[in-house]
């Protein structure tokens, strides 16, 4: 059985996820008929689908910290971040995109095959003779993953064909079809999330921590509704999540340390589970990307430091100086010790750094690896849900209610900040939410969608001096190969050529 499991992981986790949308090349998925009908085969198929959360074969992709990471690109195209390394980081921040800019087209080619493979796995799963409840759960997880990957593609590239027919998904020679309307795409993502939520447990802990739960599916659904400005649907979904037993941790920093591993956090709804020894795809390298080269941990933990990621001073300066969240966003950082053991601090601003040091994640206390950390990467947190809930209430009612105030004030209270003043008008309250989501969620991958929802995404780039930021840049271009190999059946996003 161990050999069977390894065969399925190899075929299902690698070969099956290596093709493009229609695959754009003739790639066989392999014959898994001898193993797919077993419980072990089902486990392997579902686990293979989860690899997309960490970018699959990409180095630090998915929800990790590298170039292609959703959180990285959301940070570096908004007011959250700037990179010291120059090169392609400059056109990325300036929204200077073309269909040949691989940094922004890559994820389209990475994630469309995940969707196809999940569709095939769903068909295979339905035919399996395994425990009925287990089958329902695995089907729910697969549908949630398909919805999540499709949602991220839709948010970034606009409408695309979500292949739900396993015969088409498995056929590399299937004819290309025109891109559907956004309503078709949204309806399919919504259906997958709802189907998943109907059969999954509210949350997962222990060995199942890191898997899609009902709460995670509903959080993804809430984000979809907000993207579409279906405020009432988003509000109702958010209210459902508040009944599932989640709460804020008393210490903000615990969300980004080993204190939250294994499902011990009441705030973490979905995370990429990381290891210091599990390979680059399943480790947290945020500190290596963000810490300046002369950073010296005051407790002696060895840390790799490449000195790239920063938060612009203009964003850093919006924080209240009493905000406890500044403990992980540094203007001054430890750079050594005096002979008598006193920590020496260096001021990043006065030394000419582009911005504050976005430490966010704590060092791994195991000291097992200076570069690869076991601190998990959050995807969805309850604080995010509370802030979304406050925004939805404000939109639905035309002004904040007490529940909206309670939601945002709970987040502020943990940060050591006072409650918002009563009597704010709708626009005033929205402005406070916009800032609070920056203060609370920076570096977690949702700022781009936030700014697009508020019609602020393009203006941010213009304010920062971009001469290439135009309205159509709210969507990324599709890869040129998709357009050419489909003989123009698939149309490029407006504005790109």
C-alpha cells in the first residue's frame, strides 16, 4: 500500500498538475485506475490538490513568500510594499504589465491545470467504494480547493473557463472555447463553495489542521460576494462564520509564530502548514525576504536575511505609534550587541531604507534552519472576517450599526487602540475600515482585492509616480501563449496586445 500511495502522489501530484488550461500541450495524466479506488488513493488525490496552496512546484509560490506568491504580489502592487532589489520588482509595483511579463502571467498557467485535475479527481472520487462520510468530506475539500483556485484566478485575470466536465479536463485535444461571462464564473465558484460548506466540519484541528473547513469555504465565499459587491449575501455569510466558535487571540503576534501551529489558534481559519525541514514549498521564508542583511536576532537565533521587502514610509506613518502591531513592523531593528551585551538598534529610515522592516513572522525557535521556518502562513483569519463584516454592515445599512462598531473595535482593542468615535457617516466609517485592514492584514495577500473593491488600486500606483497605471490594469494580462495557441478563440484582457 505504501508503494501505491507513492505512485499516486507522483502521478497525481506532479504529472497531472503540469499542464496548461487545455494543457496547451499534449500531457497524459497517467493511468491511476489500479490505485484510485482505495482510501489511500483518495487521500493521495486530495493531498495532491492541496499542493497548490503552496504553489505546487513553484519556489515559494501560492500563499508562500516568493515572487509568484499571492501575498507577495498583493503587497508589491499596493500601498503595503516596495522591494529593494529593483529589476522586475519596479514594473510590478508600477503596474507596467505586458502579456510577456512572466511574473504576472505565471499563475494563470500554474493554476488552471489544478482546476482540471481536481475536476478529474472529483469524478474518480464519486466512483470510489470508500466510506460514505469520508467520500463526502473529500469531495467537499476538492470543491473548496477548486473554488479557491478559481477565485484567485478570477480576481486577478477576470473570467475564464472553469472546466467541470472530467472528459474535457482529461482531453488535451479538447477544442478551445471563448471566455465566459463573469456571471458564469461567479456562479460556479459560488456553487463549489456552497457545496463544500454543506458537507465539511466547521473547523479542522490536529492532524487535519490546514485543510479546507466549512468556515474556510464560507470565508472564501464571503470574499467572492464582496468582490461582486453583493453586500447582503456577504453579510449573511459573515454572520454564519461568527457562529462557528472563532475568536481573536489576545496577542496579535501569536498569529505569526509557532504558537498557532496544529490548530491551536482560535483565530486561524485556514493556513499553509509549514516545516523547517519539509522543503522550500512548505516552509516559511518571509524573514529571509524581508530582514536587512545586518539584522541580528537579539536572542541569538540564526536568520537568513536578503533585505528585499519593505513597507513604504508613507504607509508606515499611518499607524498610531501606540499600535501594538508595530512590534512586527520595524523602524529600528537589532543589528548587534555591545561588548557588555546591550542590543544595538539601527534606524532603517535614517539609514536610507525604502521603508519599514515588515518582519510580520516570528523567528522559528527550533533554530533548525536559518532560512526555512515552521511558522505557518495564514490565508484566512477571523480578524479578516470581522473587518469584512463591519464593511458589509456599513454598505447594507448605509451607515455603521453597533455590530459594525463592535467588530472593528474588537480588532483595534487587541492592538491597544481606542474605540472609533460614534456617529461616523458611511464614508467616514469606510475610510477607517480601509486603514484598519492595512494595519491588521498587511502582507497577508488581500490588499490588492481590497483596493480594487474600493476603486483605489490604480490611484495608488499613480500617486506613487507610475506613468503606466491605467484603469484596465485592475486585471493582469493572460499569457500570450494562451491567446496564440487558441488561435484567438480566447481573447486577451482589454488594453493588452
